[in-house]
C-alpha cells in the first residue's frame, strides 16, 4: 500500500541529502535524465570509462547514492564498464537500478541483459511490458524501444522475473506494476502524452535510483519513484500543448513538487 | 508539384502506422531527433553497435520503417556500423536517408561520405548547399557544419549528385530544392531563426525518413518531409521569443499539425 | 575592472563574425552547449575523431575561432584526440578553453587533467571551486561533478593554478573569480536555480571560448563570458517557474541580449 506521506518523506530526504546517482546510460537521455535528477534534488554524474567506474562507485558509496545501468545505446566497451560497475556496487551495497531498453529487439540487447543480470542481481529492474517479457523469455521480439505488449501478462512476468533475480521488478505502462515476486503494488498516475517524449522511461529509472538511495526498501523506492514520475507528468500535462511543453513543465513540476500535489493526485 | 492533400495523407499514414526509424546519428541530435520523430508519430530507435545493426534493420523491415545515416560525430567503429547498416537496408529494401553533416569541413567527413555512398546508394541525401557541393567536388572546403554557400549553384549540384548516385537529393536552405536528377520541386516554408537551433537540419533528415517509410516515391517523401519541417517551423516561430522557445514550440507544432495548417501555409 | 561597454563590443563581434567553436566535450552537454553558442551568435562544431581533429583546428584557425576541451565523459580515445587537438591549437595560436569536469572525483579525471595541462598550457581554465582545487592538489576528492567547496580558498587556488600554467583561471560559483595569476576580477551575476540545470558550467566554458575567439585578452574574454552567462541567467530566472523553463529562457536571453540589459545588470 503506497502512502502519500511516505512518498513525501522520500522527496524531502532526496532534497536534503542530494544523493549521488552514477549513471551509465544511453546517449539519447544523458541530458534529460541528468536534468530530472537535478530537479528532484539528486546529484547526477555520468561516467563510463573502465578506468574510473569502480572508483566512482566507491565515491557514490561514501557520500550516499545509487547506480543506474541503462542499455539504450550499447557497445562492447560500455558493456564491460556496466559489468564492472555492477560488481563494485554489489560489493559495496550501492543500490543498482537496471533499465533493459530495447530488450527483445536485438540479440545483443537481450543477451547483454541476461549476462549482466546473471552476474549481478540488481536492486530494481524497470522496463515496459515488452522488455520485461523479453527478459523472461528470449523468444519474444519487441518492436524497437517502445512497448508492444499490454499489461495483462505483465504481472505474471514481473513476478517471475523478480523471483529469478531476487529483486524488485517495475513494469511501467498505463498502470505501473511494482513487485518483489510475492507482493505487488500498482500506480495509476501519468498521462498518455508522456509516451511521445523520448526517454521518459529512462527518466523513471533514474528517479527510482534517487529514491533507492534514500529508502532501503526497494519495493517502496520503486513505487515512490513511479508515483512521482506520474504525478509530475500529470502536472505537466495540464500546462502542455504538446510533447515539447510537456517535457519542459515536467522538469518544473519535479522541482516544485509539494506534499499537497502528491496527496491530491496519488492514485 | 507538391500538394497539401498528399502531405496530409502521409502525415496520417505516419500517425497510423508509427514506422520504426532506425538512426545511426550524431551525439548532438540524438535526443532532439528522437523527440521530433515521436511528435510526428514515428517510432525512433538508436542503435550503433556492429553486433546489432543488421538485426535492427531486419526488425525495421518487418514492421515497416527507414534508416537514417548521419555522420555528424564520426569515428571508425561508427563508420563500420553505418556501412553494415546501409548494406543490410539496401538488401532488404529499407529506405535509407543520408545526412553528410560537415562534408567538406574535414577529409574524414568527405571521404567517409564518398566511401559510404559509393558502396550503397541511398534513397535520399539531405544536406545544406555547402555539403551537397562538397560531395560533388572534394576541393570545396566548408566552414564547419553550417552552410557557406548560397542556393544559385545548388540546383545544378543537386541534380548532378542525384544522377551520380541514382537517388533523390534535397538541398535545404531558405528555399529547399528536391530533385531526382531530372525533375525538381522547391519548398519555400521555414523561418530564419531555425538556423539558430542546433540540429534542425538533422531533424529534417529524420522526418524525411519517417515520410520515406510510408511513401514509396522518394521525391515526394523528401518534399513532404521538408514541407512539414518548414510549416512546423513557421508555426513555432510565431510563438517564439528566441531559439529556445522556437525548438520547444516546434515539437508541439509537429504533434498538433493539422490539414488546415498545411493547406494554409504550404508555399 | 569589467565594463559593460566592452562586454557589448565582444557580443557584437561574436554576432558579426560567428566564430567557429570546435568542441571536444561530453555527451551530456553537446546539444545544450551547441544551442547556447548558436544563440550568442557563434558557430559550433563537434568533432572528436583522431583522424579529423587537427584538420578541424586548421579550419578553426583559418576562419577564426577557439577550441573547447571538456572532460565530462572521458574515455581513452577521446583523451588522445583532446591531446592532439590541444597541441594543434597551441601551434596555430587558436585559443584553448579547458573545463576539468569532475576533476578530483576520480583518478582518471584528475590525472587526465594533469597530463593534458602539463603538455599544453590552455588559454583559460574554467571550473567550480572543487575542480580548481583538485587540479592544484591531487589529494582533494570532490563529490561527482558538483562543487563541494566554497569560495574562500578559491582565489588563492585560482591564482596558484594560473601561475603554474601561465593561463587565466576562472572559478565559477555564487561569485565568479577570474585571474591571470596577478590581477583578478569578480562577477556577481547569476541565479541560484542555475545549479539545477545540467551543464550550465559547461555552457559557461563554451561561451568563454566564443569570447576568446574575438577578444585577444583572455582575462577580459573569460570575465565577459561569465558576465553574459550570469546576466542571461538572471533574465531567464525572472521568467522561470523551475529549471526547465530556466534553461529555455536562458537560450532566448542569450539570443536577445542587448546593451541595455548588460548595462543595467552587470555587478
């Protein structure tokens, strides 16, 4: 059961502690996810060189933070750095949030996910229904990076994936499903136009990492992150004329997010 | 002869079919071109790894789509992936739209264009006058990625380049020229302030790819893409205070583009 | 002593001459710094391939311009290209503006700065207080890419660093300090919300490069760039609801910057 008061507590913690969120992410969203993290009150850093990712994880550990691994624009060197960063984060108990962008679209993406997740179990996996199902069953092919599956099968897939990797799985969609394999919660916030802004799924992953940095319960952290994502999206949609203005007001909504808005809007 | 009704038909097709546009493009514009594609109704994907580009082209073929090759921030591995993607696209009849960003500025860029275009003839090449002329004659040096040549010589160069590669060539500028080597059309839409937003040329290329995915006539596809580009730019400029707000409203204009706006504004 | 009339003279020069600013910079800010350069009137180009950076410096020299080196998302090949570009720029007297993003956060970043700066002394170094102090003393560890040090020690560190590399050092913060090792000036423009937009420090570096391309006095160029940065930030903050709208209006403010605004706001 998600409570507005607990979401607000996490938002206040993020603003007070400015957790360091280390992102190894795709080129498309580096700027937009960094901005979303700054707007919610976190401190983003992007670092992908093999020579520095472990040291950056050490720094993340010492000041408090989390790691984002996002496979949106893969290549071999980046995969090696993702692997090294995940191992270091696991050793140092830094929360890991994993985004399997486009899993199911190509063998490279699906196999890379299986390898990385097989080596190091993350704290939270967030994807759309197609991606989550492709992680579970390699025979499903998705259409690029947008979701091609509805929610019906999503809960079962999410639970099975959570059980396999002993982690929390978040399936984002019209209704967001978050499960640890046994319990699950749903979030019904958000707006349809958000699908027309590139990388808002990746932004959700980054925000979840900020919440995971301040909240030791990964089910709550993922749910709180998705709720804030959806609420800020609704606030932005009310002022938006199209996806351009939606993105813009989304940042401002994160920055100005108040207890009242969360209480009023949480579904 | 470009007709508003036919442009509108293509826009409706893109919105209905959401063609997959596979981009191997430069770091500067990955986010902005993905957003423009989403706003017009297409489904963008960015993938550059040698291990996945051919499979992504296969997916693009199976769901309907097009390939964008944009050389704006080159390096050797990316060139190899561009080459592999273009060959796969040619084999599978996936339309290829090529953007020779900064051709003429450095030997690497000019030679890379000659090599890629010599191996696989694209469906459409779009560049500014300097770039198109540099592709035709290697002795011309351009000033970085902005155009340093006016339109007078552009038509002759475009026709010669189209004849050389048996493709459609689009020269964007104050007046856009689109030719298949024999016929040509011109588009007079757009706004001067668009030159002060980075990557709107690359955005034109990406939009043309969305049109090429739904319209089998490349001359029409390129002309329709440029017309929509210019019309959305005019709509945005009417609300803009500067290049920041221009970019923002440009996205919204693509998203809200109506038959009426096209009919009213097409020049 | 910074004078509004001299800042305005530089702005007019940039608008009239559109200097080419060659950026080897990080993935996060490529789009935003290109847009800021276009808005102030410069002509940005991004090129990082080892095969083309020297030729691009030659072009930059021939049309008038400057080089930006920004280490925000490092990897070995990029470091090699940065080194080659800096050597070529030094040989051809192209101004070099260096941004040590995250120096002090990892050994790779700190050592890369020491190596690059030890090989080729830049014209101007711009960083926050943490970064500047980390360049001076390798034992300081900074928290990611945001500043963790205040201004008190900043002036001494800046002067010492300027003396070591015979260059101008700019420490940005609530009060910006610019020194050539003996003289120094301060700029008190800007707005606190600017710290919540990613890459505005990198944008300051890019703008300084545009000023360095038209003003042969590096102390003045850096100070004028920082003043314009702060003034445009103040103009944007007056219209902004949050960091999203701040970024947007910042671009428009650069584009619309007038002599009157500079005179009225310069502190």
